[in-house]
C-alpha cells in the first residue's frame, strides 16, 4: 500500500508540474519578450531569501526525487506482481476487460519519456544540445530546435508527448483508485476527468513545436 501511495503522491506532483510547464511553454505565442521574461522570472523566484535560480534548483530536486520514487515504486510493484503470478500463467495470453491500451504502454512509454526528459533538459534547459544553434535566449533555443530541417527532433518530441498523454490518462485513473476516490458510481466522471487532463496536456505541449515547424512562430 505504501508503494501505491508513493506512486499516487509523486504522480500528482508531476502532473501539477506538467500543467504549469505547459502554461509556460504556451507563452511562446506571446512573442520572444514575454517568453524570455517568463523564463527569467522563474530564476528570480524566492529572492532575496534565496540566491538567483535557488528556487528553481530546489524545485528541480523535488522533481528529481519524485521521479526516482515514482520509478522505484512502479518497478517494485511490477516485480511484486510478476513474482505473485504462478509460473504456468506467465506465458499465457489473456484478455482483460478493464485493462486499457494506455496501461499496456506504461512500461515502454515510461522508458521513452525518461529518454526524452534527458534530451529535453540538455536541449532547452542547459543548452548543451543545440539543434539549429545555441542561444542564451530560451525563445530562440525553442524556435531554433524545431525548424523543419530538424523534423526528427519534432517527431521525437511528438512521440514522447503522446506517451506522456497515455501515461497521464492511466496514471491519473490508477492514482485516484489508490487514494480511494475511484468508486463505481464515480467512474464515468473520473474517466472523463483523466482523459480530459491527458488531452489538454498533450495538445498544450504539442502546440509550440508544431507551430514553429509549420512557420506559425518564428
């Protein structure tokens, strides 16, 4: 139960972060000044109590801890479930009515998301990977990195964001079930909420890179 609770709580932290991060990304449609101003403002949060970027680093540590705990709990639960199954059943293919397509993608989708997060941080956060050219401007890094000639970067981003959407859909549903909210009479509403949040986050993250690729943002 502790592992499931850990997954639910850390999952909630990550969902809230994704929503805030999506909001920040959408500022690209307000132009370079607004986008760069937003990025710079994040570095000044907590001043003068904290040094410049101090809040960001604390926030990153919380996110990193949440991700590691989330992964540990997920792997531990998967191994526990695998050991609990009789050996004769491990090689049988069974249809499960309540298992959605999203639940089948959780494991490999999680791997894809982890690889993407590493690339995303190196590309847009610390400016180590620079398709289209390095820049001190977060806006320019985003615009440079999703130019049409770097279609493979955009394609990787799209695949990862869709994986995030599936992960969110199933994760929100499972998290609510773990916290005891997912009761039978509430399932239609909670299903709509989980799907709605997943769709909003997916579309919200896809809009900026696609707008750059198709010349709507330059």
